[in-house]
C-alpha cells in the first residue's frame, strides 16, 4: 500500500498562477472589505455586489493555469496516496490532474441553492447572476463558505489528517480557523513540511521542516526528494 501523503494548501500555492492571495500586501482583499462581499450579512444586504465580486474572481480563476507546484503534487501520486485538503476555491489542483481534492471553503466554479444546500450545480460560463435559480426556484448563491459560516467538510478533513503518514502545508498563513488547526490532528511522530516564503507562525509542532521558498520551487524540490527516498 502506498504511504498516505496529506497536503494542506492555501492561497499561496496559486499565487504563481496569478491568483491573488488573501493577506499579502498586494492581495485582492486589500481592494475589498470582507464584510461587504464574503459574509452572509453581505449577501442579505446586497446580492448583486456579492455576485459581482465572485464573478470577477471566477474570471480570474478560469483564465489562470496550474503552476509547477500543482504539477509537483500530481507527480507524487506515483509513489504516494496523495490527499489534498485545500482552502482554495479555485480548481487548479483538479485541472493539474490531482485525483483526491477536498475543498474546505467551497468551489468558485459551482453554485448552490439558497433553500436546499444539497443542490449544487456547475456554473456555465463565467457568471452567476440575479435571477439564476435552482430547480426548486430559489436564487442561486456562490458555492463558497463565507466568513461566519460552518465548514461542513471540516470533519472529513480531520479524518484524513489523522491517518497521514506524511503531512505538508503549502502557501497558507494559517490564520483562518478552523482550517488552520488541521495540523494539530496529525499523528505526532510523522514527518511534516511547511513550504511558504513568508514567516508563518507555527508553535509546538514536532518533526516540522520549514522550507522558506515559493511553492513552485519548494514543492518541486521536496517532491523530487520524496520520490527518490526509499521509505
Ligand atoms: P492567505 O492569503 O492568508 O496566506 C497566503 C500565504 O501564501 C502567506 O503565508 C504567503 O506568505 C504565502 N505565499 C505567497 N506567495 C506564495 C508562493 N508563491 N508560494 C507559496 N506561498 C506563498 O491565504 P490562506 O491561508 O489560504 O487563507 C485565506 C483564505 O482565502 C482561504 O480561506 C481561501 O479560501 C481564500 N482564498 C483563496 C484563494 C484561491 O482560491 N486561490 C485566493 C485568495 C484567498
């Protein structure tokens, strides 16, 4: 059986594809107030503004391509049972070819019913607009977990992390909870790696190797090393 490699990714892994991160100084969110576009209150107050914000981000995602970091994770499937748990709402892991991807914060290429959350649809084209309805007749919203909402996939993510033989964290400031607490669910003794060019605060994590590089180069180097190792 292949060893289980669990990879926790954030906005940083898609930065080299040209998708802006969340907290970096030139980040997308500098231009917008989170409360105006990414909360249930914002949706209740101004649906058109929220839809417009996500329409712009969807366009950016659809025009972007997976980069070397996404590709490196695909190559690791040769030797490892790779499970990606991502905070990203883009689909670059899937488009690179990764097979097991769990989205904690939703997917920008999908919409969801506002009366029945089990009704999820692919968005045709770039836009979701006022008047786009589910099969039960209610307005569709972006299939995104907004700030202040529950993270329905969190339990599944814990179950995956608990079984990891190797754990990697790539391109996340570890600032958004509960997702950021995932590393605490991994077995204590296993090797853990963190790839990020910034100073990510991590305390009390055992067996952690920090690779202070951008994801493209850092992950390509680490993938080569893991593919060459005999364990
Ligand atoms: P974040 O913006 O808080 O942190 C980004 C991290 O990426 C930082 O630590 C930064 O140092 C690092 N980084 C920047 N460039 C990098 C590179 N080239 N390689 C590797 N790392 C790099 O993002 P987060 O921790 O993912 O949390 C933010 C939230 O915003 C998430 O919930 C996510 O859903 C959302 N988000 C998603 C996307 C996306 O889908 N691509 C983009 C922006 C924000």
